[in-house]
């Protein structure tokens, strides 16, 4: 694909058709994942297990992602992005379809866990595809469009999933499996292998190692906030909130679906505000504010006694998470920059978030099973989120608001757009 001329106005640069295909696939994937989100914990408990065991089902998916992440990059290097992307979607589709027919808890655990292998395959492939195909002058726009596709799918999916759950807890899994096959078909038909070949003479960028990134206190703070965000907003919220809603509000799947959709809607509001303003006032205020709002709302969630209160707290927590994510991704992009290959540093960031997604639900489930206290489980989760604020209080601001560029402390990072797209894809794709 030819480079976009530097003199061409940004408004005149169009998003390539192949990227619109990936955006459409992202919406279908997020919509399908949202279908199973409200019913997965209840489905696990239908086999007679407690909160800890049902939470482990959520953690198992993230565990297999974490375990298989190093292999994913090597597979892409050997076979290319498109085949691995398609293979990943098919693996998750088969895993999800098999989950619908699980007859024991252990079958459910294995089938759902194996889907994490396919998830990391298509997540890493999507990173490489979008960075490869995005014209440099509109990378930020593409990042926003891609994130919005996941958000809209994430808002609509839990509502539809809650309704489908009334037809049977296995139905959403079957629909999600079909949705994944639809997404794979879109990519297979409309993205050809020739579109993915790098231009002749493309330079090989120097790699930013984790050791180099770790010297930056902003990167160290990002690792902490990624862990807390994975623990709270991808782990405990997905695994424990549906159980809490069923115990406190009602067992109908639509209740949990509504609460999760409300959280996603609040996330969309926070993302819009933070994405627009963090370029003007800096990254740190939105990261610190997002962690604080999300943490406090999570603590109070454990004391909600009716649906209206739970809905309000979910909106607030969603806004906090939405404030955090774009600013955190942009800070990571500032640290890495366009002039370096940030794969190892970005992979470590992703693995930190996946680790939080694994540990958080298991500990929260243990607390619930042994103390029968949802307030304690949500309180610990909120505390972990608030503790992630501390490293950011002394970390540097990565964005020079006077010049609209990374700060001088990162001399090699002159343009974070490519890394911003990469971080956004990882963040939005990580849980599905």
C-alpha cells in the first residue's frame, strides 16, 4: 500500500477498505462477547459450584491468553497476520460452541479456557494488521473508530445477551460462536494477503526492550494501573458483578446484562472526554482521576441494595474506566514512540493487565465463599485500584501540552500515533 503524501490534507485521507472490514469484525466480536457476559457466571454456578469456581472460569480465559502470548508473536512472524487472525477467531468460535454443550463444570472450564489461545492469536494479529494498514496521517482517527466499534458492541451485547439468557443459559454461547464465524468470514473475503505485504525497502525499527522501558517511571506506573484495571474492570466486574446482581436484585439474566451495558455506556462517555482532552491537558490528570473515580465507585458498589443505585454506580465506574483507558494508552504510546518497535514493552503491559484479570476474580470469589461478603470483595478491588494511583503521583507527565508532543524525558519518542493504535487495539480486544 502506497504511503499517503505528506501534503495531502488529513480530511482528504480515507480509511482503507481493509480497515473498515476489521472495524466491522471488531463490532461483531464485541457484540458476541457481550452476549455471554451476563450469563457466564450463572452458567458456571448451574453446575453446583460457588463464587470462587465460577470466577475461575473467567480467569482461565485470561490465564490461557497470558500463557500463549509469547507464542502468538512467533506464529505471526512465520505465517503472517491474516492466517493467524482467522485461525484465532475460528478457535474461539469452536471453544465457545463447545462451551454451550458442557455437561460438567470441568468441561466448561477447559472449553472456555482454551478460547484464550484463539483470543490472543487474533488480538496480536489485529495489532499488526491495523498498524500495518493505517495511513500515518489518520492513525488517531482509526484508533478512535476501532475503539468505538468495540464500545458499541460492548453496550449492545449484554442487553441482547440478558434477553437471550431467558431462553436458556446455553443459547448466548451458540449465538456468539456464530458471530465469530461471521467476523472470520468478513476478514477472509474482504482482506487479501497482498494487502498485508510491507512496502519494499521498509526500515526495520529498533526494539524497545522491557529493561529500557522500565527505567521510565511512567512505564512502571502504567504496569501498575494496567494490573489494577485488569483486576477491577475486566476481571471482578465481569465475574462477580453478575453474581452480585443476581443475589441482590434478581436472578433474571437481563438484570446483569443491563448493569454491564450501563457500565459500557459510562465507559463510552469517559473515553470520549478523555480521548479529546488528554492531548490538551496531559495524560496524568485523566489517569489519576479515572483510577480514583473507578476505585471509589467499585468500593461503594458492594453496598448497593437496589437496581437504580447499582445502575448509577455502574455509570460512575464506567466513566472512571473510560477516563483512564485512552490516557493510559496514549501515555504508553508516548513512552514507546513511532521510531521504535515497542512489541516487548507493549506485550508486558498486556500481560500485567491479564495477570490482574486472573488474580482479581479468584481472590474476590474466595472472599465471597468464605465470608459471604460482597462488600468486602468489591472493597478490596476498589482499594487495589486506588493504590495504583500512588505511582502516578510521582511519575512524569509523558505529553508536553505546550508543543503537543512527548516530553523531553523520552527523546526517541517523537510520534506516538502508531503505538497509540497498537495500545488501543490491545486494550479493546483483550477480553474477547
